[in-house]
C-alpha cells in the first residue's frame, strides 16, 4: 500500500504529489485529472465522477495523466468502466499526458488499444 504523507504543494496547481483525483468541466466536455500516486486506496473517489458522467449531458471526456506518477490495476479497471460509461452515451473517451511507468502500465494492459492516447491539448 502506498503511504499518503504530506508533500510540498505545487504552487502552479495547488495540489501536492500524493494521489488525487478530480473531474472538471472543460471546453471539450469533461476533464478527469489524476495527480501523483493513484491506486486502490482512492477507489471510492471514482464514484462521484461516474455519477456526474451518467447524470449529465453526454460529453466527451479526457483523462489527463500528465501529473500522475503511478497507477495500479484498480485505475485500469476504472478506465475500462469510464470507456463503457462514456461510449454508452455516444461520447468519446481519450487519455492525454501519459508518460513513463504510467504509460507502460496502460500499454502492458492493452488499455491504449481501447482508449486512444492523444497529444496534450489545452482544456
């Protein structure tokens, strides 16, 4: 299990590097941002996101992984569920900003064949 000790905040985002997750509107639909180490300990934080995506207007969703340093299999499962939720509503799910071990984890699981990884776009 990953520790969640306090870490210095990034002044540009106001977030620290401990695992964090948020969903926000963007000009393209919704943007889901993962920061730091996101793992099973954060599984309940996905539920409000699925609620927003299921209850609102069908919208495209971009998962921004540019600040993520680690993801585990629970996050991969959330990505598959996101794909099903968004696709069922006739919208598109994409990922952006995946690098290093995060990109490797996504590729090894084959998630990049299900959900396209696009270049970083201004949201």
